[in-house]
C-alpha cells in the first residue's frame, strides 16, 4: 500500500500537517494583540465606539478569525491525544454546561436525556466535548426565532456496539439539496457573518481519528425522534473489555 509520503501529493499533505500547528501559533499571537488593542480602544473611546457599524464588523471578524484558529488548533491537539476509556454521559454534560446561558431560555423545551447502564466509550473526551458543543450550538441556532423551538440531547446505546450522542431539534431544518455538503469545509447554511463553515468538518475529523463518526441522521432511522426536523449522531466506539490488550 502506498503511504502518503511516497508520492508528491502525500508529501505535500505531510508537510501541511507538520507546518499547520506552527502557522496557527503564529496567527494566534497577532490575533491576541489585535483583540487586546481593540479592548483598550473601547475603554478609551467610551461606549459610543462599540455602537458604530464599522467597529462591530471589526469585532465580529476578529471573533470569527479566533474561532477558525481555535477550531483547527483543537483538531491538531486532539490528533496527538491518546485514546482512553471514559464515561460518555458526563463528557456530554460538560458540553451542555458550556452552553448553559443559551440553553436556559428554552426551559422545558431543552432536554438532556442520557440512558442508564451504557458501556464506557473509547477515544478522546476532548474531541467529544468539541463535537457535542458544536452540534448543540447548531441546534440552538436552528430553533432561535422558531417557536416553539425544541432541542433534545440523548446518550444511547448504538444498534450494534458503541454509544451514540443524538442531538435533535425542531428548527429550520437542512434543505435536501444541501445535505450532502454540510460536512464540507467552509460550507455553512447560516447567514453571512454567522458561523465559519468549519464546525461540522472539524467535529467529524476529530471523531474519526479515534474510530468515531459524526453523521446526519436519515428520516428512516428507527432511533430518530419522530418530532425531529434535524438530528445528528456522534458515534463513539465502546471501550474494550477490562483486561483486553
């Protein structure tokens, strides 16, 4: 089997993988400096500056660039992690907690429902936090302004082996003609200036590095919630039995 460093295209990919973390580091430094300078300008100029359209655009673009850098940094760091045995539900609960301020207004229309008696997962907990946070945030975006919006996060046993995190929403949905493209890098269904188009792409890559997956659930899936307009699934391999080499 030809390895990726045995051909020019593979060598270029290997070079990119080696250079990308260094490039991200170089990007992060001026980005942090620009963000700090913007904060100082806001303090010096008073509240009027933050109300100007050009300033809001500058701030939003700095934030967007930060999301891109952080997303790829997470991808490369997780790729170096060693897979471990872990309880899946508490890890997903961390993702829910990270979005507590956005979840709270939904009240009873948001549900976190982990099943009991699930096996441990095997992989990188940080990768799962990243993927779950991204999917839950997307679901919250989808129901924003769509009333009554509803979001449910389940942790269930997979039909075969393993564990699944299902994120369901009764939001705006994904047009059929776009379903094949949603995992492409830089592709987004959100309005301009909202979203980087990297969240699903990075989440899928993170999970696949440890034998997992992120998929858009088909309407015919028997485990899909009947009211769900959109449902995503994060698949996590089950941990090997204790004592298994």
